[in-house]
């Protein structure tokens, strides 16, 4: 009953004309961003963050959330039609989606991706509404040691999931913590690593870092090569899946919903992990696993549903514990902090309109996406044809405007360009940027939790291991890191036995 | 392993060393009362440790082939530098020229310098986009860009 009353309150907020408008703007921009390779949801949210300063916090969060799940929808279009994922969570959709397009079934692939995302997104809203209140109550029992260990676990998961070598991901995480502590120490008031720039007293802004690492560096990586895209000769009639398509997709859609939602909750998890996990699961469960990679509709339905469901799940830790689980959520946290709000267990009670309004808007946003993506699919295909050589100057201009607009500081634009070059070099050397961004955002929270724990427990570091919840988080982190060493140990053993 | 991996690894070690040194200078404190440099010492130490691991890993790994070049395509480095010159110029000139002129010049330059488009298209796109951005960001979203040479802020009086 409580859930229904809460959702009713949320819908009351979400259907207000201004919030509907911001929701539409969010899902539209998100779809556009997802369709256009070169700027992901992270860059888009960072870009639009300054525009949210002038609107109420619930409208801001509704729009930013719309960009996030809208990008998941849009990403599938490029994956299916061009075999280029619009954003990372749609990588796996390329495998079967593009094969379907080559077989003349692009319409069915895009249709099932849109319906799957809608169903996944809808169920996720109800799961969110069901699970958020008890989780927030549980979070109230967390002390600084639990928060510290949870953040360690989040970083370890992100490092574990990194595409490149784990040692490089670990370096990035350590570097992120170092960047996160730049600025004034909240306890002693001393400036750290500011090099005389008073603008850095509040720390390095996350926007210049994100725009540099994801926006500018992406442009530099793309202009290096000649971007030639060929859009598959697709027939976009038959967007509604056939009865057989539905029969093959319903199972993957429901499994993808629950898998995506729960993986989305995990710190460090999120849409990318969910889509890959769903694909692997569907292939394993399929009676015809050999059809995967050759245009199996289940290989599109499952991952596309899972990545959308994960975006909803990712809101749970942010809104109930106050900890972002990925870089996009970290920017949402930034947006809320700019509005003077501190996400955490109390936000549900103190800001019910914001909390439930955002959740309800996700339901409405999913409906808008269905309307945007199916009838207007032709429009998105036309947008896909825009040459990158015409697009990248605008991406750079929007990055500059977005960064300058936050603090009106030229130092921020220099920082963005510096991080752009830095990110470009590191990405070419197979370093992944996500652990750096998350560690940088968690850095100050991480430091506070660590120092508070040590002060409260008289400098006893064992407290992190002896408290059950904290100990469990740390044990999980250790297991993850050790599991990464297993293949190396096996190789070493084989090498030694071969030598014998 | 790519060319540049080793150098970057050494840079991480050096950076970690600097962070640890600065952490001690800021004040490590003690476990019972951690100082402002406490986390810096730990984070810097971790950076050194992980970077050292990276270097050792790179040295141990057998190299069947020479490391891949940093830029695979000819002219790639030139294109990257030319692209970067656009936003660098924008940032350098923003105070003097103002937003509209800077945006216009940067867009024209980027449309022409890297993968050249026709002058007419470059000027048309750059001009119209710079104007739209000026009106949207400066007028509607009220982002305060430096007025610069043209001082287009005066136009505000003419707008509704």
C-alpha cells in the first residue's frame, strides 16, 4: 500500500507540465547521444549539467535520468544499423543486431530492443519503489567503516570489470583517489595539491575531468582515423516483432530485467556489465546456442532489456546510501549537491517529491522513448548519416561551453583540455578511465569515512574487518582481486612445469 | 605492450613518490588521529606499488614482436595536434575576442583544417551555429561569457 501511495505521489510530480517537458528533453537528448557515436551519456550529462542550475532539483534529476536511459535506447540503433555501438552498453547488441539487419530484419531487431527496454524499464520502476525504502532503512545502520568498505568494494568491482589489464585499472583508481583529495582538507582546513590556484581550493571539478577524459579524448581518438560508416541497406518496415519473435524474446526480456536491475545495484556494475551478462546467460540457456552471433533475436532482446533495467537499479545506491555506483551516477550526485541536496537514507523522507518524482518519471520516460524510437526511427537513421567531420567541431564547442558555464573559469577549460590530452594518451595505451572518475568522486567520501572510522575506533584498523557488514564488503573485494590473479597463477604453474 | 607504456609507468612511480612526499609534508598524523596527508601517503604508496607491478609485468612479458607504434595511421598525430589547436585557441582568445568571435573562428578552423569542407559550407555552418549558441547559452541560459571585441551583450536590449 505504501508503495502505491508513494508512486502516486511521484506521478503527481512527474506529470507536471514542466517536469514532463524536462523528461522529454532528457530522453530526446539521450536518444540523440546514443545514436551519435563520439559522445556518451556521461559527456552529455556533464554538458547539460550547467543548464540544470536554473531549474528545480527534481526537474534537473528527471532530465539527467532521461538522458541516461535514453542513451541506452539510442545506442541500440547504431549497433543494429551501423555495427558501431553508440555507447558502451550496446556493444553486445552489435553481435546479433547487425546480423539481423544484414538479413533484412533490422526493423524486428530495433522493435524488440525498444519493447524490451520499455518492459524492463517499467518493471524496474516497481522494483525500485519496492526495494528502495527497506534499503534506505538498512543504510541508516551503516557507520563510517561500512561506508568505507562499500566504496572499496565498488572500486574493486570496477577495476575487476575493466577491459584492459587489471594493473592499469588499479593505477587509475589510485590516481583517481589522489585527484579526489586535491583541495582544502575538511578537517584541518589545509590546502592540498592546489599549487597556489585558489580555484582549486574546492577541489578539481568533476565536469572538466569528465569532459576532458570522455569528450575531448574521444574526439581526438576519432579524428586520428578516417571515419567511414556504412549504414546497412535496411528495410525498416516490420518494426513490430512477429509472434515467433515475441515467443523467442519474452524469456530473455524478463530474465534481462531482473539480471540488469540487480547488477545495476552493485557498486561498479551497471549497464555494460548487465548487457554482457545477459548475453552470456541467454546463450547458455538457449536450445540453439549456435544461432547466437548469426542473428538470434534473444541476443538483442536480453542485453537491451538488461542495460535499461540496470540504469534504474543504479539509482538505488545513489538515492538510498548516497554512493554513486558508476561515473554517470557520480555526476547525478554532483547535480544534487549543486542544488544543496545530499543523497542518502534520509532523502526519501526529506525530499519525497524528488525521490518518487524521479522514479515515476522513469516510467513516463520509457513510454516517451517507445514513441520516439519506433515511429521516428527513420529520423534517427538520417541523423546517423551526419558525417563525423561535421560533428566533432560541435562536440568540442559544447564541451568548452559546458565547462566554462559551470564556474566561468578559464582554468576549468584548461583543465579540461589537459585531461583531454591525458585521457587520449592513456586510452591509446589501454588504460580505462571509469575507475579514475569513480575513484576521484569517491575520494573525498572515502577519505572522510576512513578518517572518521579511525578516529572513532581509536586508530584500530581491524574495525573494518571485525564489523560484519564491513568485513563482508572487504572479503568480497579481496575475492574479486584474488580471482583476477588465478589465470596468472595457472599460467605460472604451467610455465614452471613446462620448464621441468 | 605499446610504445610509451614503460615511460608512463615510470611517470606514475615519480608521481606516486611526489604524492607520498607531499603527504608527509602535509602531516601524516597517526592512526588514531589521521592528518591531512594521511590519505595522500596511502594513495601515493598504492600508486607506486601498482605502477611498479605494471613495469615488472611489462619487462617479464615475452615480446614476440616490437611494441606497436603509438600512431598506427600516417598523419594521425598531425590531425590530433591540429584538432587540439582549435579549443586551445578558443581558450586563449576568449577574454579578448568574446564568445561569438571565438566560436566562429574555432568552428571555421576545425571545418577547414582537419578534413576540409568547402569554404561556403564551413562559413555558413560556423556562422549560424555560433549565433544560435550565443543566443541560447548567453541569452536564454545566462552563461556569462566575456564580452570581448564585439561586445554583443548590447544586443540583449534588442531581444524580446
